[in-house]
C-alpha cells in the first residue's frame, strides 16, 4: 500500500491548527490534519456526562481582538445543523471577582460568548470540509531525500482503524503544545536545527485541574444570580462557573471549577484525581455554596498545558531546514485564543509563500 501524500500535514486540531488548515486549503493546497484525540477543538473541550454538557477547557470567547471579533460575529448567526440554534450567543456581560475569602464578589464588565451545545461546537465549525485523521498521534517525523517529510503515526483508539498509520507531506505545521512537539522533534531521525529546538524549550506553561460536578434538579431554584466568579488570589481556585447556565434547556445544575496553577502543579501527577477533585469542590463550597460539596456526579480532567505562561514573541516559529516546518499556537506571539488564531493565520501565510 502506497503512503498517502499531501502538500501539508497539520499536527493538532485546536484553534491554531484548524485555522491554519482552512487557510491553506482555501489557497489550493492538499492538507491533512492529524489529531491524537477523537474530536476537534483542543482546549475548546466539552464533555457529556449523565445527559448534561460541561465545558471543562476554554470557558468562553471574548471579543478582545480583531480575529475573535470577526469569528464571534460570524458564529452568532451560523449553525452546525439546519435545526440547531446559533453556535455562539452572549452568556453574560460581567464576571464576578472574589479577591478576599470573606469579601463580596465584585462585578467586572466582560462580554462572554458561549456555545449552548458546548464549546467544542466552535471546533466542529472550524473543522468543516477538512481532511482530519482522528486518533492518530505522530510518533516520528523524518526528512526524505525526495523533499518530503515522512510521519509515522500511532493509533490512540483501537476502534479507529480506517485511516493509515503513515503519511508524507512537503511541509509540516506543529499546532500542539511545545512539550508535545519536542517529544517528536528531539528524536535524532527528525534532523531539526538546534536553534529551532531551543526556541521550543523556551516556552513555559501553567497547568490546571478542571472539576465538573452535577447536582439534583431540585437545586435549580437555589442557583445564585451570578454566572461565574474568578479567584485571582486563591491558592486553590481560579474560576467557578455555573456551566448549565450556558445551556438553553439545562437538565440539571452543572458547575465547572478550575484550579489555580499552584494547586494543579502540586496535584497534577496524582494517580487518582477523584479525591483531588473533591478537595477542590469542598474548598469551593466553603467560599460559595455549602451544597456544592455533595454532587450527584463528579469528574476531573487535568490540563498539563492549560495556559502559556512564557510565549515566544513571534507570530509563528519557522524553519526551512531540513524541510519546511512551522510551529503555531497560543505559545507564539500571545498566550490566549486570539493569539492562537493569529498564529494559525501567520503559519498559513508563511507556508503559502514558501511553497509557491
């Protein structure tokens, strides 16, 4: 069986990877997106639990820059299916902030847009018409004499056997966190220039632990008026959101609690995260609502690379040695979703110029 060949292979189906792939495909290039998980969106993640949805990654989109303003404007009218509601809608115009344990939450004006069907709806929209190989983790990439990268792929889900386990491309886009990129590129077979690797090693991340908790429908009447509270000075907490308030027809109260980087750094490698999640929930209950400590269900998700603490000051990281290779994401030129969007566009523009 012949190895499939594309103009460009994009590793990672988060914001930067999807934006980059769409732009390159529009420019006429053949593109394949390689994604290690079973879905798109990266940290724009939604989990379905007991008939409810919970956004356990990106909390909302805020029109803070040109690219996100345009995306939000488009998605307020777009639908993922004809009978669905618009992908995005305004959730709240303020986020509360609690700076002292015994203080009162103060409202901070902020227009927050969410997806009623879950934040991964944004990724699904951006993934339309793209060739995406799910459950494929890149193990190695090697430059070949005929000016192609050869990528060897690992199957991460045994049910996903329909796509190949190898691919060739003239150029590669690394739209994944830098530690994951280094796992591929530091292998000698990749023949990557040391300076490119040193730039990747410069980037640093903060972790986060997300807790999703569902409660009895009878407590729906006891929900507070606020939608979310940020905790800028707490050793345990960073954010508490009433996630079910994003849904048009919530089936039960659902809260998403996200930890501070300090708390996550301490507990990220704990083999069983359920007790860690309960500890975070009990701490939240002491601050806000006592009944939060007794959910009907509880799930915990660790994010090792939640927030880029130390990004590069370039819009994308590029090299033509040994073959065209470009890195993109929130670790380039910014540490937020706007930065990831801009980085994906910059990577596509650079490759279009190089491959002309």
